[in-house]
């Protein structure tokens, strides 16, 4: 019962709040594995978000949040050269 009450009381963070937390934890020197554990997100998703944040890909992050594209595709797009994207 105590665990249930704690889970119900826990705030639900928006995707953008989680992304900001990933950025802050990365800046503090935490590894991707540690960050994923702390914010309870999938390791590969956390790695992808960290990559997009590090490369300033706000539009791609917004597309992921809006469920327009999966994180894996967003990361792939961010790695392409400008000419290859077109």
C-alpha cells in the first residue's frame, strides 16, 4: 500500500522536462546508464535524446515528443550531412 501511495504521489514529468533533466545530469558528469536509471527511461532512448541535445537538434526532439518520428530515426537524421538529408 505504501508503494502504491508513493507511485500515485509521484509527479509525472513532461517529455521536455525529462530532456532538460537528461541535459543537466549529463553536464554534471553522469553516464548515460546512470541517467537512464535515475529518470527511469530506456537506455537507448536516453542515449538518443542525449545525442540530439548535444547536437542542438531541438526540431528533431520536438518531432519525437509529438510522436511524428521515432528516436532512432531522429538520431539517424541528425548524423547525416546537409546534402544527404535533401
